[in-house]
C-alpha cells in the first residue's frame, strides 16, 4: 500500500466542506475550514508534491501532527476537530483512506 497525497487532499476537502456546511455555527468556522485545508495543502505541496509516489504515510502523519499542534494559530475556532474524539476521526479516516494498492489508480 502506498500513501496518495491527492486522495488525502481531495477527501479532506470534501469532509471539511461538509463540516463547514453542517456546523452552521458561524461564518468564522466555515472560513477556518478553508484555512485548515489550505494549511494541509501547502505543507504537502511544498514538501512532497502531489500523487502517489511523493509523501509516505509517515510523512503525512508528521504533517497531521504538526498542523494539530499549530491549530490554535491556523484555525482556532475549529480546534475541536483535533480535540473531539468523534471529530478527530475525520482526520484519521481521511488518512486511512488515502492508501492505495501498488497498482491502484485514484
């Protein structure tokens, strides 16, 4: 199995868009979902590029941990995504679903 950066980012964007539209608590949370996605995208693209042969699962986990450590600076109103066990499963599920078989296409 290989980690696929594109699959991770596509799935993350879909799930964060869903969180933004379902939360409807404030416009700030909706905007911060976009900031959180941008933070992930910037880290992956600047360090590893896109596709299946760039970042490894360990690389992705390091990015997830780094962003979760900086969440109060990136998107403080949605820090609950990393604190709430049910919500943190969003990031975990996206990560777990981002692995493809060696010959599998996105």
